[in-house]
């Protein structure tokens, strides 16, 4: 980049970047937040649009209880305080994708206040991992707008299916200090919403959207600089690129005597640069006032307790458990708990075998190799947990070798109804563990190499490998090498 080239790292090192993230998560409720029309992605345009969603005069919104529960789940997972008395306000503005002319949102008194998300990030200079907690300002509930679709001919079409989709917006404190921290935090949020089953976390489809607020200040300063908000970031990588890009742009501007203005910019993934969209609206532009059609929502002790009781084990707890219960190394535990479906699958396999480390290796290797994002989300694994356990047991018993098991696994993926043993038999992959038959081969081999046997007995112990190889060859690769080793040692 041109800008980067003109800024020495010495100049850059005088500044630090300050980042705050706003993440919108579409909640996986069956219906919209204030109406009963379906909350579903990918339908024919304008098919999920009730009169309430479109804000026709005389219609009344009614709050979806599940949406409130999902927001509380996220708050509990982040250690936030749950607000008991909740009010929705109208945020008034005109835009073609907003049929009502206002968005219902929690302006004052968000449902979750404070809390934080522990992350592990890497020091940008040394690459050393460190742990930190990203502080949350709050999480609030609101409704999504519809979608404007701009086509190449300059025509804009409107699809209101998305209007009224329940959202939580998670707002951090301006406490993020590097692009990596921003990326790690977003990855943790995505992991958590998937664990909690409240959002599918799909950034390409827009179920999870992230806006990045960036400012700079001289290193060591405690005041906050003027922030710029970058929108339109549809991947973790782009969020990180946007932080780095904004940092450089703002330092460049400051160093050349320019002034940073508070504005909203849009990110271009092709170039990694951002472009000014509009100067930031102020609060007053929206003329917030409490929605007169909705009664306040009170979260009772009983309700809160029932949501708390429905919480699954969270990724951090599962990570610890995978190390303590299954004795896995921390690397394995973190890979396997990265997605709830993967962790569940691991435990399902372990219900049938105690070779936990072998299970982990199989999942991190061949299973993950076959697994696509879609399969993971649909909980469709390439082979069922029980069949994978059977295969691992076959290796353990010496019925098939490690290498043959890889072939059996590939066959298992294509033939979900055949048992691993059947498949191994069909392909002649069962190991020969017939002691008598193998002993005969051992004796034949030794008889055909009298000089080598003599040399071996005089101390040339590295000839042992030759004998093993010859026996394996004679068995056409079917012999169990462990057994061949034993028989050879005994006979020699
Ligand atoms: P706005 O009123 O413009 O929405 P907020 O104060 O609500 O601004 O903050 C929105 C987001 O921007 C939050 O995530 C917050 O942490 C972050 N933020 C606020 N000020 C700064 C700053 N000076 N630099 C970087 N991020 C900031
Ligand atoms: Mg704000």
C-alpha cells in the first residue's frame, strides 16, 4: 500500500490504536421479534411480511419471548448484569428498507449491562500468546431492517423478509488494542452464539455482522481520539484488515496535518481500503421515544432462573473438561471445543471407546478433513460416532493396521450402511493374526537367508528390519507387524 510505504515504523510506533466493536447477531427464533411471520433466511423476497412487520396503521407489535431469552443467555454467558425492567424505544429515521419509519430498539436500559469475554491473543511484535478480557459495555435487543438489493443496471429492489428479525447488538468498551484482539474477540463471540444455539454465526449471510470503531492516540495517552466507524465487514479477516488499515490511514492523516472527522466509512474487501460514507448522525437526529404500543418487559426471578438452568456447558468449561476428563493435550482440547457440534461428536465417540487420544486424532485428522461447514452446522458427520469408535477398536485389537484403517475410513464415508469389518474384509484389509500361519512364513524367510541369519546372530542386529520386511512381503502386507516382530524375536 502507498500509505504504508511512506510511514516509517518509527512513526507508527508513537501511536496506539483504540478499537470498540459493535456486533449484531440475528437470533434463531422461529418468528420475528414483534410479529408471527417466519424468521427464515433465503425465502422468496417479500413472503415473510405481515402487516405488523410492515408497520401498517392500526397494527400492534407483540414481543417474542424467545428473543428475550436468547439475549439473556448471551448476557449470562458473558457475566453481564441482566436488566429486569425493559423498555423498547422508537429510533426514527427514513430509509427505504425501513417500512415503519422507525426501528424498535433498546435505547435506554439495555437487557444486559457490562460483562466481558476472555480471549487469547498474540503480541503483534513477538507473537507470544497472552490472555485478556474484552469488556462489554452492554448487549441490547432490537429489530433488523429489510434489505436493499442494488443490481448492476442501477435498479434497487427491496426485500422486507429480514425486517423485524430479532437482533442482539453487543457493544464493547473501547478496550481493544490490536487487530488480533479484535479478530479473536469476534471469533469467540461467533463460537459462543453457536454454543448457545441463539445465532448461526454465519458472517457471509449476514447473520453475524460487525462494525468496527477505530481511533488513534499517542502511546501512553489516556484520552480517547476521534473515532471512525467502519462498516460492511463480512469476515474476521476483514475486521482485522480494517483495524490495521484505519490505524495507518489515521496516523498518516495526523502526521500530515490533517484532522480526523467522526464519520462512517465502508470497507472494500478487494483493496483493503475504506471510503467515507457519511458523517455520523448524533443522538438527536433519531428522536428516540418509548414505543407506546409495547408494555415494558419484566424479567422475573423465576424467568431468569429458568433461562440460567437451560444454559449448556460453555466452551471454556468444556475445554477444561476435555483435558481433565479425557486427558487430552490443550491443543486437542481447544480444537475439539472450537465448535459445539465437534465437541458433542467427540464425546459421542468416547461413549464407545476409551482410546480418547486416538479418537481425538481421528477427529482432528480424517474426520475434519471430510467435514464441511455445512455438515458441521447440520450435525451430519461423515461417519457416525459409533462406527468411528468401531474402527478405532479394530485398530486397537490389531484387526486392521493404522494404514489400512485410513482406507477403511474412506470406504465408510461412501458406504454408510456397511460395517467397518465388512469393508475391511471385502478389501482384504484384515490383518493376519494367525500365529501358526505367520510362524510358517517366519521360518521360510529365515531358511532362505542363512548367511543373514548368521550375521544377525553375530551381532548385526539391524538386519532384523530385513526379516520383518520379507515376512510382510510374503503375507502380501496382511500380517500384523506387531505379531511378526514377536515371532521373529522368539525364533531368532
Ligand atoms: P456512538 O454514540 O457513536 O454509537 P458509542 O459511544 O455508543 O458511540 O460507542 C460505539 C462503539 O464505539 C463502542 O463499541 C465503543 O467502545 C466504541 N468507541 C467509542 N469511542 C471510541 C473511540 N474514541 N475509539 C474507538 N472506539 C470507540
Ligand atoms: Mg452507540
